[in-house]
C-alpha cells in the first residue's frame, strides 16, 4: 500500500513503512511506478533491522530503508540524525570519522571529509592549547561525548619524574585510541588539597579541589597511558605507536599536574566527570 506525503510517497508493508522519493540514491534501488512516475527506495546490504523489507539481487541480500541527505545519517537503521562534528556523512547509512577529527570537518553540514587547514593541522596529534581549541574546535556540551574509560586508583610507589620510568602495572588505564577527537580529564581533592580552600576547581568552582581538562585530535591510532603517582597524575600519548611504548606528548610536565586548568570549550564536564565518591579520578571521552 502507498500513501502520499510532502514531495514523497510512503510504501507500507505489514506494520512498517519506508519513504520513497523521485531521486535514485543507491544502486540497486527499489523502483515503483505510480501514476506514470517512478519512485525509489534506498537499498542497503548491511544487516537488516527487524521488520525490514528484504530483497535479493544477484545473490546479494538487501533491505529497503530511508535515505538521509548528506550531513545526516540513518542511525540505528531507523531515523535520520545530524552527523555531528568530527564526522562526515555523505547520505544514507554512511557516517565516518574525519581524517583530522573535529579539525577536519568544520562547518554545519559535515557532509565531506574536508582537508584541514595547515594552521589546524599544526595542532593535530598533541594536546591543544585553549587558543587553538577556541579557533579550530566547535563548542559542545558533554552530551556530544561518550565515555571511553575511567579509573580511580592511587599508586604511591611511582616517584620518578621521567614519564617512561613506569611499567604497565603502574598505569591507571591505557590502550589504543584514534583517529578522532578526545577529551582528557583528571580530578583530585585528596591530601594536600582538601585543606586548601584557596584552590578553586577549574571545572565546577569548588574550593579545595583540583581539576584539569584537555583536548586532542589524532589522525591515526595512538597508544596512551594514564598514570597515578606521587608526582605523576596525567595522560601520556605515544603518537608513534598504536600500543604504548614511549611518550611523545603529555599535557603537563611531570610534577606540575595540579595546575587547575580547563583547556576546552565544552560545557558540563564537571557533571560528566564527577568525583564519584573518590578523591582521585581520571576520565577519557571521545567525540560521539
């Protein structure tokens, strides 16, 4: 059964329906003749959602679904959703991370994997200053970010200021991330800080607590290590290896972690990175 909507036709089957239009977006496509006109339904070869209209063409299984315009993508095989910064969407189901994360996909449509400007690329694969963030990264709130990892652990045995003088066992967390755009957060309100009302938290304005937040864009998979210790409480990045071997960048010199700094233009970090009943916490978020 068919019904008409603004500039489109809707094909109804069972309890489901799919929108057709006069433009053929995929090959193959479902083609339906109605009153002398041809209307098309996009066909996808990915896993079909429950209740989808399925077809086999030349031994390949397809399903008929909604077409999303460039700058949007078919999320969960059901609704067209804005692509979001740091990704590009050429239409339909397609959504991919930009080569240079949020730096490489500026603007409102996010429909192409744009080539980042030379000025923007100079800030890739390192922790960004606030000036660089405000110039190259669109503003966002924590709803645009997903939690990758978090930890709360104190290892008082690490005393070296050399960022490579620790073992995997010393890590609060570590792994491989990228390409993409990331948010690094650490918070501390323990001994040495808890009796200092003059120290004002950079994220929520509370006294006697320390927070810092930094952003970074990676155009490749990189290894990272998050370290707790007497004078090392920060993230280290190895941009030369996917699995962490040796740090090539960190956001603060060892021993200067408690600088109470927010080098981001993201709102709501304090809510998304709460202390959670612990004195010390580290968080890693990715632009979702």
